[in-house]
C-alpha cells in the first residue's frame, strides 16, 4: 500500500485524473480497478514465493518470455526513472504550495532523503515503508472523511458539475481509465512484489496481503474521490487538491498534511529506484551508490521542467498501456501454469 500510495495519490492528482473527472462512472471504475489489483498482487507475490526470481529481469522473463521480458526490463527502468522525476516535482509543488518553499529546494531535500535510504538496502526500505504506509493512510483518509462530512450536501452537486469542468483526464473513457489505473503500476510492481514475495513465510500470508492490501487501498481511494467530488469547485484546477481539502478542514492540519504528502512520495520513489540500481549492481557496493546518486541528480533536473499535474497527465497514462501488456502476459502465464498443473 505504501508503494501504491505515492505522491500522485497523496496529492489527489491520481484520483482527479483517473476517477473524479468521470463523476459517478469513476466510482464504478474504481470497483473494477480494485478487483484487478487483488488478482495481480496475488499472482506477483506467489510467483516470487514459488520461483527463484532474484532480479526484476528474472520476473519479466518468467511472465513475458525472453525477448519481450528483456524489452520490458529496460522499458520499466526508463519508466521508473521518469516517475522518479515526476515525484520529485510533486514534492516541490507540495512544499511550495504549503510553505512557499522554492520548488527546487523541496525537490532537492527529497532527493537527499531518498539517496540516503537507498544506501541502507532492501530490508531497511521494507521496514521504513511498513511504518510510513499506515501514517499516510491515516492522515489522507481523515482529511478526506472530515472534508466529506463538511461538504456532504454538495456531493450530489459535485457529481453533476464535474462533467462541465475542464479537468485533465487520463483517458476519454471512464472504463478504460479504470483499467489503465489498475495496471499502470504493474511495471514497478513487477520489479518489487515478487522479490518481496520471496520473503513471505506461507501461502496464507501471500493470500492475506493480496486480498487486504488492494481492497484497503481501493477503499482509501474511494473516500478521496468522494471528498474531491464534494469540493470539486475549489480543487479541480489545483496542483495539490488533497492539500486544499486538508487546509479547509483545519489550516494547521493542512501544513502537517504537506509533510504527509512528502512521506507518500518518499515511500514510492525509494523502492522503485532501488529496483533500477539493483538491476546493475549489488547493494552496498560503490557502483550501486554512485548510480543511485547519478539517477537522482538527473531526475531532480527533469522533475522541475513542467508543472506536476502536467507531468502526471503525460507520463502516467502512457505507462498504463505498457502495464496493460504486462497484465495480459501475467494472465496468460497463470492460465498456462494452471493448464499444466
């Protein structure tokens, strides 16, 4: 959940572009999205537990075959670097909106924190995510729920009004937007979840994680979507809509929530960029450390070229199309395995 609840989620941009922009149909799409996430999570964790998958390239070759697997490995690494840049830009936008801190300073602070964590290794990253994830969920959900109750009378009006507003959309179709959202995280999850699955102790643990993780994530997203719909007039054209909700509820709390968004972005970019560095070098080596620093520097520059919302609208949907290919490969592999079994 900490991996999925990153900067685009915690800022509210994902909810706006993939679900809120479609009104009531977006809520239906969210249900479809949750069911797909349950299946993909189970399949990836189970594959890691039952097979000797040590790198993300092993995972891609296992599900996609040799040639497509190699292509997906390299594409995913490029994609992760692009998302890393987007997330650094998200930090800058959030801290600038909340505290008037220059964009580049906020992005640079995140880059330093991420790089330090990368040098600590996978086990430390997993432990840190386990602490940060619940904190992000608590603050995000509480902000959304309080805002929803405050503006519950405007929810129906917001659902009606949203179709007339100029809101960036991930896709022109609500159903395809839901599909894209359920699979756009797959390039990153492919490289991370199977390796986590190899650390699980039992099949019951895999099933429990696969069921409750995605369903809780979907429930959190639904609350955020409803809250944004209820306050659509004040949030539809902002870079960080969730921050607007939190500030409206309680100004000081809004300032605290900006730090929560910071944690959300941190919890996403750290494991993702780790998978790239680990593809080339072993942890705790000089080459691993140098690559982490180099990639962070490149992404810090790229993440400040365009506004945060525009970066998401350009990069995330395109990743969804690749994620759709990975989802088809995953289903085909599972069907083939079941037939052989």
